[in-house]
C-alpha cells in the first residue's frame, strides 16, 4: 500500500490549488479525481489575471501542469471510502487501489444526488441513511437495501455485510454501471442487484418496506443512499465530520473537527466561485502542511 503525506480528493480549482502549495512545500502529495464539471466548454471571463476568456478545460489543464511541475501525483481514480486505521492514519480506498495518508483535503465540490424515491424525506433518519459507517450498526441482522447504480453503491453494500447478511442493491431503475470485479464480489456475498425503480416506501413512523414499479414488494428495515460517486459530505459523515446540509463545516483555516482533515471549495458552501475555491485551497494546504510537519514527521 502506497503512503502519502497528504491526499487531496478532487481535481477542481480548490484541489489543484492546494496541491500546488503542498507539493512546493515538499509534502508528498497525491490528487485523486477525474476531470470536474468545470473542465468542459465553460467560458470563464471573470477570473483574475485573464483579460481574455478562458475555457474551464484550459484552466484545469494549466492547474494540472502546475501541480505536476512541483511533484504532485495525479490519478484519475474514484474514491469509494475513507477509514481511520489503528496506526492513527487514514486509509483511502478507490476503485483500483488503497492508499495510506496522515492528512486529507476534501475538495470534491457538491455532488450529492437526491434519490428518485417518492416521499423519501418522510423516512430520512427513520430508515433512510446516507452513511454506512455512521448507521450500519443500527441495522445489525436486519434487511437493508442500498440505492445506487455504480461501484460506490457496491462498496457500501459490501461494507454493510459487516453488520448483516441480508443486503441487496437497487439501482432505482438505472442501468447498473458496477464493474466486473465488484459484480463478482457481490455475487460471492450473495448480494443481488435489482434494476427496478421504487414507487412507494412502506411504513408509518419507520420504514418497513418498499414497493417496486412492477408492484412487487420487499420487506426492508433500512435504505442506504449511495448514488453516483461519493461526495465530500459522504466522506465527512463517515468520519464523523460536522456538516450543515450538503456542506462541510470548517474554521477559518479550513480545518474540520477531525484531526488531519481539511476541506476547501464548493463543498464548504459560501460564495461558489472559482476564485474563492482557489483561495480556500491555498489556506487548506497551509493548514495541511503545518499538520504534517507537526504531527506526522516524527
């Protein structure tokens, strides 16, 4: 397992800005993330220093080149989970590998998707959960469903088997994008993948079951939402980091309440602009550099 002093999750303006600072400070840095939404045909004409319009794609490419020049490693890989290990460091699990680090900067933006489930808000916190690490224990030996169509959902379903053997995945009517490797692991654990949409949640005060679009009903005690890719708030909740709505709570130094974990960019809320994200990335990097030097280099 490869080890880094800081891992930055997200390859947008905040993550790349942070990497430029940490790598220049001789901190062993890894960025995990693929091209963000901004790296498309967005026309940007309000960013300092560019009197001419620049595309989002070109701006990200310049940031990647600059971070790489200072020694940051950049991998297009999707992070599935983050866990605290017995050595006091963090294990970052991706679709293709695992990494160890003593410091993390969350910079994936805001991407939490609401589930296409009628009236799901009624059971949010009463059977519906967004965090296996937080709530899996409460569903010990119970019947649970994971709502998700990709590897993030598959990984969450596998993690739930630490608490119960009665686990299934529902893609909410979407075509499954689960990789062959994860499909095999699901099959070995007897976790079925149901490619149906949910038309109704059954229960009064707490969730008791679901009705699928074809009329079939299934008894479930809990549904864990894991749509698309994991967001910064998904990671935050799994680590006990304080959030407000879809945003991570940080102080003026971009520190979260978890040791060695910082956040920057749109995932912290506020004025969601590139210029703000770049500045926040620099502040988060400064805090991470101090943390690494004081707490990790012993």
